[in-house]
């Protein structure tokens, strides 16, 4: 693990592909450590993923499917410490990697029964809208995903998720005003009733 986060004297990492290959080899024990109930074990493993994401940037994409689902799973836990750490790591991945693929994972999570996971999924989507490249978000597939998430979040049983859903709509309206107007014309009253 030390070789992944920093260049030690014994192990020389020449490029991002070295980090990716080592992370692929170690993804099972890293995921196992993240899932541990012991925060002294799960915390450093979660921090390792955030560090790798910031170091690799967009090159983190081949590792996303190995670690992102585990981070989302941690957001459904009851421990506020674990949820907070996982949330922080997810936000770090979104901001440092700028990978639009993250949206698919977040869309799936908005349907979960866990309020904390739905909240993180909504916050993650808002972070994506605020930080990702707008032309990537304007693609038909992504807009349909975002619109579906907005519809689900503004009708959510939890007030916090509804509030974030309204913020997602407002960010979406700024990014794609014509599309937002035509898609959500019937839902305008429902969206305006959500309190910020």
C-alpha cells in the first residue's frame, strides 16, 4: 500500500500505469479493509482511495468499478464516522477525476432504502453538475439519468434529499435551460414547493 501512495526507496513507480496495476492486484484486500467495522483499518483504506484518485486524475477510470461501489456501500452504514469518510472520498473522486461515469453509480444509489446513501447520491450528483465538463453532461444518456434522479429526489421521503434534489434541478437549469424547461414544465410547482 505504501508503494501506491508514495514512491518509497525500495519501489519505484514510473507512471500511472504502475499505480493502476498495483491497485488492481490489491483491490480485494483494500475493499476488505474499507468494509471492516474497525475504523482504524477502514479509515486508512478509504483515504488511500482518495489519494489514488487525486494522484491519477482521469486515469482513475479503470479503478472506478473496483472501489466506487464499496464506497457507496459504506454510505449505507449506521456509523456517522464511516459514512462521513466514505462521503468525503466520493466527493474527492468526483472533483479530482472529473469522470462522468460516476453518474451511473449515483443514479443507481438514489433508489436505495438507506437515507444516508440517497443523501450522498444526491450530493454527489450536485457535485457532478457543479464540477464536470458541461458538454459531457449534455449527452442524451446523461441528461436522462440526471432528469430521472431529479424526479426521484424531489419526491423522496427525506426532506434533506428533497432539498438537494431542488438544488440539483437549479444547477441543471443553469447548465441546460432549454432542456430543463421542456422536461420539467409539468413539475415546476412540485419543485418550487420544496424548501431550501
